[in-house]
C-alpha cells in the first residue's frame, strides 16, 4: 500500500539494528527517486516474515508500495512484481532466516536470471520474531532456545554463498552506520542486475553483537567488522573471494560485475526478435 496501515502496531525493541537499516533504506529510496525523477509510488518494497520484514510497515515519510508476503518467498514475489512491470524499482527486505534458511533455494535462480532487484538482508544471527532460535548465521556452539546444548552446525558465510551462486553485486554493511549503508543500498539500486546488500543488524534482545562488531577498546575487544580499503577494486571476482576469506566481516562493496546484463535488458532484446504471426500461424504452432 502507498498508505501506512494505522492498525499494524508492530514495534522493534529499543536499540534493534533494524532501525538503522530502515533509515538507510529511506535515504536510499529518496536519493534514487530524485535521480530517476520518479514518484515514490514507482518503488515496491517486498518483505519477508520476521522482525526485519516488518520494516515495510514502519517506513516513515513518503510511502512506497509494500508487500508483506510469505516467510522465505520474498524473491519469488519480487520476481512476479518485476515481471508484471519491469519499470518498477523493487527492493526486497529480508532476515537471515528468511533469506538464507527457508528462502535459500531462491537466491541461485534469481542470480542466474540477473533479476534487476536489490535485496537488503538484515542479519542478526537469530530468528528474532520467533524468540531467538538459531539461524544459518548463528555461530557454532551458541546456546539458543533451539540449540540448548550449543549449535552443532557451522555457520555459513553469506558473502561467500552469494558470490559462489553468481550474484553480480554483493555489498556488506552495518546498521550502526546508516549513512554509509544508505550509500551502499543506493549503489545497489543503481546497478543493472541482481544486487544484495547484506547488513549486520544486531538483535538487542536475543543476540546483541554490537560491541563484538564495533570492538571495545576499554574491554580490549578488537572489532569483527572492518572497512575495505578505499582503493579496493570490487570488479575483480578473485579479489572479492580473497577479501571474504580473509576473516572478520568486510564492509563495503565486495563484488560488482562490470559486465552485468540484467534480465530486463535480455527480455527487451528477445522481445524485439519475437515475430507475432496471424491467428492461424499461432494455432498451428501448437498443433502436433
Ligand atoms: C512457512 C513458515 N515457517 C515458519 C514461520 C515462523 N517464522 C516466522 S519469522 C521466522 C524467523 C525469522 O527469522 P529471520 O528471517 O532471521 O528474521 P528476524 O526476525 O530475525 O528479523 C519464522 C521461523 C512462518 N511464519 N512461516
Ligand atoms: S527481537 Fe531482536 S530483531 Fe526483533 S525487534 Fe527485538 S531486537 Fe529487533
Ligand atoms: Mg534474523
């Protein structure tokens, strides 16, 4: 809806990382619309289910259209929206559970299609909405309601997964720096192809990783998250692999394929080749 639903009264917990992501998305959408000279109604936010997906109801200011769909199915819904109207600017908002667990099987097909949408994945390392169960990014050994004796699976590295599945634009951000995050999201939205901005967005209630990510000098904790160098070249896939494998959480544009051709462009190209025959010819094409 392009109007806020006054009856939807979900609230994030104080300090939740998703507040920073919301602000960054608002800034990025505003900037993108100014660049395109497009009204906000040309933007559609497709949300998954989770505290993260509730972002679609909490946006302030000019309202885009919003779809709060099914858990894990944000990408197929976005595919439908974009297929119906390729001119729309489509943003997916999803959680680590929604996107990488139940929805994990949808990343590769959209990467191969190079669907021209931007997915913003809010990673808090837990299933926040359902009260803190472990997710694919929960660390090994972590005690959660679903892993009372410690998690026995290794966590996956989302950036590594995206790169190996063929995603053409991969960025990594942190909710504590919404201005920088807004720039990453804006760059992803301007990219012609499938783009993912994976965001560290800590859950202050079930998995507060703020000080681990930022580090704490007084407590002698070194930060897990670090900025990629200003002169880092994201067009080199091998370097992207190396940077992801180098440890911690790199922040910035990690990979940007300079030769991306989006599904929109390929569809337009194909449409030009399609010859529409008369009715008899079309019917004959189906006869055996
Ligand atoms: C098909 C289906 N399975 C399970 C659920 C229950 N469920 C709702 S949200 C959620 C997990 C959300 O975790 P995440 O995607 O990480 O979002 P967060 O709340 O952490 O932002 C689950 C399992 C559901 N709504 N639908
Ligand atoms: S449970 Fe966690 S993710 Fe959900 S609103 Fe609260 S702090 Fe945020
Ligand atoms: Mg989560």
